[in-house]
């Protein structure tokens, strides 16, 4: 009875102190049971916007007309994402807005005193983590209860729809409710500002030594590249950035420690970070210059920019205001993920890179369009190795960035881009003996571009075995010199595990198929010339007089000294017609 009374009183207190937050929680989570495949996008908006509704309510609750401002803001962003072109979970604007709200929420109320700022931030962050952890435990218990009921009463409760909905509901409902309970208790008690001994141990004797060791390693690497007059590796950015970020984090958390260590090091950490920052930006520049922008590199630039400002501000005590760091981070996120998007920036950068390569290859006509000369039959045979590498680079750029760019499609045409995107793998590697050493090609029994009027004469066969298994050969890279000398003359003995039937076939059959089409298996050809062989190559006669029917069969053009040609690699066998 006392427990029930306490629960009722706690609920009343929550409703009294946080009425709007409770309303948002109920509205968003009440949608979860009604989610279906045809309405998931609409309901996802209300569910995924709950953290934004919730954080806005708590941050604005002390200002005048807070309820009306919060409701108006909630309605505005809901309609904005409802009418957006992309689904909310695939929209950079949503993730950027969510991240901004998260930063403002955990750093609220942005106090001027740095020590209090760090304390409130850590307290709220730990409070949030605890809420999520307990909500996950509740979710686990609910699923265990459902499982027990199923087992005991032979019921079917946990269907493929119930499990994800249960997880969604328990986490999205209990996490904010638990956070409100913790927030209420925190407001009613005087917080103890002393960090737990374990946290002091972690910061003083684990994190700080790691930062010091990395500082030593970075300066050692700097001495090495200066001694050898080298440029830093592009990947150095992914090492230096976490190291400096960890150092800045330790620098901030030391404000909360009663006995902080390594004071001499952190007094000069900002100045020690200058050289690593230079390496960081040189590494980023090297990556972008060589490979262009990607979405991950846009994020890398954003984070590196924020860290650079943090380090500069840390050099002067008057500039060291952590609340301004929060606002700066929010501004960078807003500019990089909401005003524009990493994908848009990447598309524009890769378009410039694409056009530069087109110019280097002299592929643009006088009107700035893709020249028709690439459609000439023997065009690929005239290319040098350097030119071929640039066509390979074009393929890597076009597929992820150019074919999805409306500006590029309008300027160069979708058909031209489609042809150019496959030009390296469909044309070049099949035309030049001095290009790729290996060229792989797959032949398919079923192709929408071919008709299937020709039937298989089954009079000479007695049984049909369903195989449905993949057969491969030994990798020629690992094969002995004796094995390589037997290429194109090998015999294969395969045993079907289900039927126990053994069938044998000779590799020489493939050379005969090439020869019957007027081709030489030892020479490279265009893919278009080889694909018509699929009908015969996927029907392989056995030495016993049977017929293996492949769904697909793979060949690789290999060179082993004087021995070269299209070597059988394996394939997926569907049927075997036994004599």
C-alpha cells in the first residue's frame, strides 16, 4: 500500500512539474503499437522527434510563455520533416538538429563558471546514461516475461512485430520518465561535487598517461618526417584528432577532481597541441587533395575545426569558456548538417574532381559535353596505362557521387554517365593485355537480354539430379608451377554429397566453346564479345555422357609466364542430367 501511495505521489509530482514533457512522451509512444509497413515513415517522425520535444520542454520551462513556444516549435519541426523530401531517419537535417539539442540539453544551463559548467554537464550526461541503462533493463524484463508466458501457456506473443515494438516502447517511454525522476531528485538534494574515487583513478592514471604517451609519439613522428623531408600520411588525421580530443576532455574534467595529477603537463597542453594540429590539417589536406571529399571527411573537417578553436581558446584563461564551446559546436553542426549537408558538399567536390579528370583525358567536346569518341569500338585499345588508371578513377567517382547528382545528369546525360561508369571494367580490362593482369567475368544461364527458345534434348539422359551447390577450383595464386602448367587441360571430379553420384568434366570443353565462336581462350576480348558464350558455357558435358547445368559460371583472365587465358574458377551448379 505504501509503495502504491508513493508511486501515485511521484506520478502526481511529475505531472505537476513537467506536464508538457509527459504529454509529448505519451503522444510519441502511443504511436508505436500502430506502426505498420505502410505508415512507418509518418509515425517515425513523432517517435524520433521525441528527444527534441523533450529537451526543448525542459530547457524552456523557466521562461515566459514556455508552453506556447515549445508547442509551436514542436509543430513547426514536425511539419518540416513530414513534408521533407527524404525520410526523417535518412535526413541529415534531423541528425544535425538532434545533435544540437543533445549538446544544449546536457550543457544546460550554460553556466559561466567553467567548474560548474563541467559538473552540470557530467551530471546530466551520467543521469541520461543511467536512464537509458535502466530502461534497457526494464525492456529486457518485459521480453523475459513475454517469453515465460509463451512457454508456460503455449501462446504466441513475441511475433516479428511485437519484439521491435516492445523494445521501442519501453526505451522511448521509460528513458525520459526515469530522467525526469532523477532530475526531480537532483533538484531536491544538494549535489556532491566530488567525483568518485574510481573516476579520479581513470582520469589521473589511465586517460592522462595515454595523452602524454601519444604526445610523445606524435612529436617522435614529427621528427621523423622532418628528418626525411616527408609529407605526413593522410591517415595521421584519424590518430591525432582522437588524441587531442581526449586531451581536451581530460583538461576539462580535471576541474572536478580533488587531487588532479599531471598539472605541469596540462599547463602546456594547448601549446603542445599546436604541432599535432598542423599535422592534423596537413593529413586532412593530403586526403582531400588525393581522394576528394567524402561524407566522412566532411565530418572530419567539422570536428577538426571545432578542436582547433578549442585549443586556441585554451591558451588564454579569459577565452576558456566551455559554454561558448557548446554554442560554437552547435553552430558548426547547424551550418554543416542543416544549412547544407555532408552529402551535398561531397557531391559538389567530387563533381569538380570528375570534370578535372575528364579534361585531363580530353573527353570533353567543344560544347563541354562528353565526347562521342568513347563509343568507338577500338577506343579502349588505344589507351595507355596512365589513362586507364584515370578511367578506373572515373568509375570510382561516378557511381557513388555523379550518377546521383542532378546537375551532372543534366549536363552530361544519364546514358553517357552509365556508359562511362562501366567503361573501365567492361571495356578497358578486356582490350589491353598490359592493363589489369586479371580480368574476371561471370556467365549466367538466365539473362533477360537473351531469349530461351532453344530447348535441351533430354532423350539421351535417364535421370535429373537437383544439385544446387557451388563448385570452385584451387586458387591459381596458391597453385604449384606443375598445376599451372596444366591449365586449360585439367580434369575435375565432383561428388554430389546427397546422391553420392560422381561426375567428371574436362576444362578443354571451354576452349572448344571459344573456338567454335571464332575466339581464342588465350586472348582478351571485350565483355560484349564474350557474353554470347554464356548459353554453351553454362551447359557442360561430363565424361560419363551427362550434362551439368550451371546457374552461373566464373572465369578469370590469368597470366603465368607463357601460360595465359580465361581460367575456369567455379560456378553454381543447379542440375545434373545423368545418362
